[in-house]
C-alpha cells in the first residue's frame, strides 16, 4: 500500500462518524382466512421509502419497549415486541440540513394484536400489509431484506453485526 493510499484510508477512518443506535419493530400478523404471514411496512416521512417503524433510544425504556412505542406512534399498531432482537441492519439517517448519520438498527419482532385509527403520525405515512417476499423487495437495506426473509422462513437468522442467532416460530 502506498503512503498516499494509507494516508487517505487513515483520514477516512478519522472523519467517519460513529454508528448511532436505533430500535425497530418488525410488525407481523396472520391474515384472516388462510393464516398467511403478513408484514407491515410504512413509508418514511422524508423520502417515501418503504421502511419499518424505528426510532431513537428512550430513557427508562428497553429496546423492545422502544420498538413497541415507535410502532404505535408511526403506524398505530399495538402488540408485544419480543425482548430478543432478530438482528440488525445499518442505514444512513438523513437529518436536517442534509446531514447523514450512519445508524445501526436492532430489530424486534412485534406480533400485532390491534390497530388504532388515531395515532401520532397518521396522515404522514402510508401503511401497507404485504407478504414477507413483497416486504423484502420493497425495503432498500440488504440486511433488512435478509432479516425479513429469514423471519418468514422460520429458520435461524443470519447473524449481522455480532447479533445472536435465534429460531423464529
């Protein structure tokens, strides 16, 4: 490695922002009639991309409690999130003035028991229940695509970012 390329690599490391933590809910339910698994996707408020409910840590709340709260505020869903996370994915969160920060998101499965008609972000996002395969196709992040597919398959999840594996179902 040349001195110049080493210097460039060192400078990139020096100016890289640390990962910020977020918690997310992979909201799911069984469709009435045939019992098929469905995943809830919502659109982001700023870009309109398909995402899952997620947010920043909250004082006094566990990761799964934050996932439940974000799912309620962003999509109006009620349910119990699993304490054990499914896995993680990384994305760049766009902040004000065009600043982007890298975030690592811990994803918790949340079985939806109810949906309310009035919630904090109603009208700011689109919500759609879709098949797991459709959900995996719509989201942008490769690690989230893999998490959705693994969850739907009920098999062991592929560890990402040193997360534990677990069997779903």
